[in-house]
C-alpha cells in the first residue's frame, strides 16, 4: 500500500482547547485512517513550520484524500499537506520508465 507523509498545523483555538483538555490525538488519527483500510505508522509533534507530522499507509490516493478532506473539513487545522512517498524500488522503476518519455524542453525544436 502507498505511504503518505502529512504535515499539519493546528489553529490557535485548537491549541487552546488542547491546553484546557490535553488529549493524545494519535488514537483519533489511527481511527481515521483505519476507517478507509489504512494504517497509521507514526504521529509526531514538531517545532518549525508545521505543528506535526503523520506517516500513513492507505490503499490508494482516493482513500487518503477522503481522510485528508474529513480532517481539514473539521476546522481544527490551519494547514494540512500530504505528500505521496515512493519506495526506492518504485523510484527505480520510474527512472527506467523515464527513459521512454519523449520530453522536449520548452522553446526547443
């Protein structure tokens, strides 16, 4: 199954609610992804541009998109970005396939 890395930031209101009532959000994240047949591999908070990161496994892009839409539609996040991760083997396969692409740079004949 494909792997996905999500980066998220909470709204100030969400942080205020978590300060008033601390909650481990890993369980919620696990339930979200399992509802589409996936698996949560990790959940981390961080300093920097994003408040946290998730590593998910989902059956396909549509399933992961459904989870992302449900989470962002809830209003607790100010940002949510998901990156599809490729295995080394998938990247090697893509490199082989790239040889067959007839690419032409813009402005060249």
